[in-house]
C-alpha cells in the first residue's frame, strides 16, 4: 500500500485537485440493505445543554448517571477524582469532564473522551480511532486490465469477484464514485493539455494518448466490477480455480480469506464505524475516507507519479482524518479497555496482501 510522505519539505505546494472543493464530502453510495448501525453512531456527542426551566428530576437523573459513569471510568484507568461540591448542576458536569479529559491524555493518550447517551443513560465514553492516518489503501483497478490482456481468464474472473465484494460490500469506491481522485486525474489531464506545460510534441501526443486510453479502460472495468454476477459467482469460482503458479496460489488463498470475511460480516462496510463529531478540526481541514480508501489507476509510469504528488501534497495539510472508531461506554463497570477493529483490520490487511499479489503478477510478466 502507498504511504503518505510526512516530510513536507520534499513536496512543492500544488493547488487542490479540480472537481472537488476543500471539505466537500465524497458521494459514496451505501446499500439500502445494510443492518442498523450501532447506537453510538446515532449520537452526535454534542455538549449537553440545559434549560433553567427544565424538570429538576430529569437533571438529577442525568447527574446521577453521569457521575456513576465517572466512577467506572476512574476505576478502570486509575484516575483519582473528587467532585467539587461547590459547583451546582450542570457546572459540576462540565468541570468533571474537563478534568477527566486532561487526566486521560496522560494515562491513555490515544483516546478521546466524550459525553454520550447509552441505554437511556447519560455517560462518559472513550473513543479510539483506527490508527491508519498516513496509509493510502488504494487497490489498482488496472490490474484487471493486465490480467485480461494476458488472457488469464481464471485469475481475471476471481479478481473480479474480489473487486465486486470490495466495491459492493466493503464500499471501496471506484473512481466514478470518488470525487477526490477523479479531481486529481482531471487536474493531471488539465496540466498535460495546458499550453504552458513545456512538453515537446512527441511527449504531448504520447501523454494525451495514455490519458485517453486510461479513461476508456476505467469506464469499461468499472462497468465490469459493478456487474453483480461476479460477486454471486465468488464461491463457485473459488471452488473451480486451479492455480498453476505460486502467485496464483497466493491469489486463491487471499480470495478465500476475502470470501470468509464476506461470510463473517455480510453487511459490514469500512464506513460503518466512521464517526467524526469528536474531531476538533473543522470539516475543511480533515482527511476524508475517499482520500485514502479507494480504487485507483496505477500505470507504473508518469500518471501514477503525478497522482502521488498531488495526494501527498494535499493530505499533508490535514491535521485529522475521518477513520473508523471504536467506542466504550461507562454506564456499566468495565473490566478492561475494549477498543477493537476486527473487521477493519482484517479488511485492510487483506487489501494489502491482494495488492502485493497483483503487483507480483505484473512483475513476473515483465521480469521473469
């Protein structure tokens, strides 16, 4: 998987890619058949607000459940907390939250502290983000084209089933569904066709031809990935696939793992546990899922190099990324910290393994 470079000095400043404004959300379609999200995804984790004319019994209920959760949090993280008796509701809650947030940055610096509602109770909760901020999880769409041109029908069809799962269920966006990368490719095309790009005639004609071929192939391959028959045939293709080389054995092994993940989490997408109300940066200064999680076109030449330059320069400006999170509520006593990403970690690991195999196919074609 590509990784965003973190040395700002090595990248020159470039304009934001055309076709997408800073802070604009991606247009990724989610299937209507997905299961209901966990309770915390329905919460905004917004600060509590109180009306002086409100019902005092409700206030007492909120206060009681909140400080009960504080005791549970302090017990788990060994935090010494004494409520300030001089403060009345709701200032006592605000003061307690500020104190616990500061203490938690010492004992558990990777966690966010929020006030939320769970099972009808006001409670503190901890949020942990998937720590993948500077990784780009890009899967090369052009690998399908290379397998097809090699007349490797069995590998091509098995890869199509994997790609169908990634797009339909994991919600890995194709380029037609990703405004951000589409904007990057549009910016590259605009640069090539600009009269001031200082390209000689031969290089200009060659680059224009490569861009035209890329866009044509992308449309064809995206249509193939969208065809539901490839996902439907996933299991049968696995059963009849007969690998002939070590790389084909690896492809079948990773395909089997993807199919197992599909069966274990049939309605889970990468985006399901993405929640961002706890983030401190404004929306325009965040990195979004379509920045780092997508199909892309890796032609092993100048188009890829320009794309990586655009992406690196853009994402290095982002202080925070919208990534999957895990939440632990403290309305009940907790024996241990539980912030797990079983689906997300398996998915990203398999995507990394898949890319390694696809690039190996290309290497063997040109070097062995």
